[in-house]
C-alpha cells in the first residue's frame, strides 16, 4: 500500500485574509500529497462561505496539491457555522462541520452546531475531520473509524494551558481507533479572553506513538505516513476489529 506525505502548517494569524493566505503558501517548501491547515487560519471573523471556497481553491491551485483547509467561521445563508472545506484532485469537497461549538470561548452564543460528515478519500486513504473541540467527543472519532477512517484530522485553536490535554486526547484517539491522528494548531493567536494559542501541532501513529511535535514557531513540516504500519498494530491489538464486530450496531443506532 502506498505512503502518504502530509505537510502540517501552523502559523500566527494576521489581520488580513490575503496576508494569511500568502503566509501559509510561503511556509510550504516541498512537493507534497496533501497540506493540512488549522482552525480559522484565514480569519477569526465569519466570512462568506463563497469567499472561503474561493481561497481554498486558490491555495490548492497555487500549490498544485490537495489541501485540507482547516475549518473557518462562515456565514451560510444567514447562519454562522464553523465549516471545513478540502481541495482534493482539483475539486472542492466539504469535509467537516463543528458539531459542538466551544462553550469556553463563547461560540455557543453565536455559532450554529453542524452535522457529521463522512471521511473523504485521498490517494486511497480515508481522512475523517473533527473540528477543534469535537476531538474531545470520542463518539465522533468512533463513527469515523467505523466509516473506514485511516486518519483523524483535527484543525484546532488550542490555548497553551490546554495543550498537554489536547495532545493526550489525540494520542488516545489514535490508539483506541488504530488510526493516525493529526492535530494542527495556530501559533501565538489571541482568544477573546486574551489567552494565546501555543502551536504544538502533533502527529501520532496508530500505536499511539508520537511521530512529530512542533514548537511555537511558524513552520511547515513534512510527515510520511506508512499504510503498512496498520498491519503491525492490528497484529498486536484488536481494538478496531472489536469496534467493528461488537459495537458498530450500538454506534449506528445511537449516533448516526
């Protein structure tokens, strides 16, 4: 089975959308299979859904590669949502909605909760997106695993004080579902209450081992994921097999 090269991109969001677009592009130095971005990397304010689509297409065309374009506050027919778009094989696809707006940063006062979206296919890999705090709801990850996800992708905006907790949750989601987990965070970006995000984007393999952890600087790093590693883990652990054989009916009846 083929390998997948993913480029993780984290940076401090600037005031202007175009500045953020070109910052992301400037950080990517090498050819890659897919680029993964964070939450609200374009803007911390809602933008029109068509504008978000325009910028996702633009970065995909400029880089000439697939893009997991994080999640973004958008105005969609009068509703403010957190939506994730991807640019895959030169086509736009919606791959994420924030199901559970954050209570901590007041999103529930203005953000409409979204719906579950199945994993998307990229080069024979299936990638399930969980928007920021949705990674803390294990049921969503389990449903992605039941829908054949090989990778859990979590575009986020996590404060420094919650970074260790976020990392531990991503590690757990990787091991319990036998998937790769990827968390992409903003760097040095302020919350409404003046807390700062801390970078620390991270990748775990299906055994729960950390592959890479970024610091607090603006940077992009290339990660090569090996599909054959699933065989090693499945020969040791039956977590995913048991999920499929014993618990799929429970999840489908109660959560799908």
